[in-house]
C-alpha cells in the first residue's frame, strides 16, 4: 500500500516550528492525507536524520546556520518538488533582524552576557556555525512552491497539499491570502 502513496519529508530550519503546528490545525484532513501520503521524514513525527528520495519536500524556517544549509541542500537534492512553508522560509522572516548586528557581538551577548561568569562562546565544533546573513530558503537552493504566512493558515496548507497531491503546483492569488 505504501508504494502507492506520495512520499513527503518536512524539515525545520531556523525558526519556531509554528508552520508544523499550523499543519496540525488541518484537523480531520490529516486522516485523509495519511491515506495518500507516507511521511518519511519530519522532525515532529518521524525520528530520522536522513532524507530519503521524496516527491514533496517541505522546509520551514530561515537559513541561519551551516546545519540549515546542509538540510536545505539535502532536501532539494532528494525532493522532486521543494516547498517553502511560512514567511521565514519564503521571505526570511523575523530571524533576518540578526542581519543588522555583528555576529560576534550576538554570540558574546547570548552565551556570555546572559549567562554565568564561566560561560564562553561555543566553538563551531559544538554548535553549527552561523551564516553571515539570515535569509529565505531560495537564497540557497531552488524552491518550487511558496506557501507564506506566519504561520500559513491551515486552509492554505491544506490547499497547497491538495494541489500537490493532484499533480498541480499551487497557484496563490495574493488578494485571497489570509495572514494569521
């Protein structure tokens, strides 16, 4: 039965996972969706670090560090269709506020200024190295579908998934977009 299902993988970059939480708001559609979809990777549901070959890959969050870049590149390579889910993935989101500050100052303030006297800025061996600038997914890999919103509404997520499952690329009318 799983061979007939569309393989889907999701991933979270730099962000809050709010898009994945909004996905849960599609309510009983999830039951219908699971009849058509095999969710093979998702940080919220499936405990795996590797992304297998999939029809649809979905990324939420901004590109903030080298770990995000690796995940986005792997998701792009393994996905026939790559979806940017939410304003962070589509536009860069609130995380881009970091672009106006010095990275070294941010790290110093975060790890030393807000901690005890023995704390130090971790080395890149211990935490992923930050990108020079935060940006949307399409600044680093090609994106096929954009589903904006902060988070995208459950209706928009459902529409996007239904269109993809029907073999169509979702076409959004900017005047009909409802932002939460």
